[in-house]
C-alpha cells in the first residue's frame, strides 16, 4: 500500500524541484528536492570546503525562513555534490534534499502548502543558488 506523495514544483527552468512525503496519511515530515548541474566559477584548492560552505548556507537559510506555524525548527539538509570530480569548465551533478519535520498535519496537495513551499523554494534558489560564490547552475550537463 502506497502512502507517499511526490509532487513536482515548477518554479525554475534551471532546477528540477519536487516536494513530497513518505507517508501522507500520518505525516511527520516533508521533503524538498532540488537538482541541477553545477559548474565551478573558478579553480579552487578545497572543493570539499566550498561544498560544506554551500550546505551550511542552505541549512541556515532553511532554519531562518521556514514557517514555524507548519514546520519544526529542525531540518535535515543533504547536499550531494561530489568534490572529487569538480573542475573548472566541467559540470557535475548536484542534488539537494531538505527534510522538514511538520508541526501539524497538513494536506500535501492543498493550495496553501503549494504556495508556501513555492515561495520558500524561490527564495532559497535566489539567495543560495543563483548568488552562489562558487558555482553556476545549469539545467543540463551539456550546453
């Protein structure tokens, strides 16, 4: 029996975005998934430091901007970008999954939920991905 829901958010042409839950009947958490191709803006000696810094800024943004009416303060950010293959003029696949724990049960397909998550996602993309000091993000591996 399937209880999970997975809904695409079409907020950007550059990023594939989805949100969902593992169990929509007795919801305890929701997730937001973002994916794109990352291309470094310059050569750098410590890409693992740049990736860690990017993850930290995303986590800080989420903890400061999630609605406390709907979500708990704690969230898990899984920013997946392999530092071993990162090189200038080479695109690497990036996936970011944010798990948010719900404060109260809310319908996942409700327009309020969709609007709130779309606004949060847009703001997240603007402040943490579009203005990223290390990477430029693209919708495809090749131009």
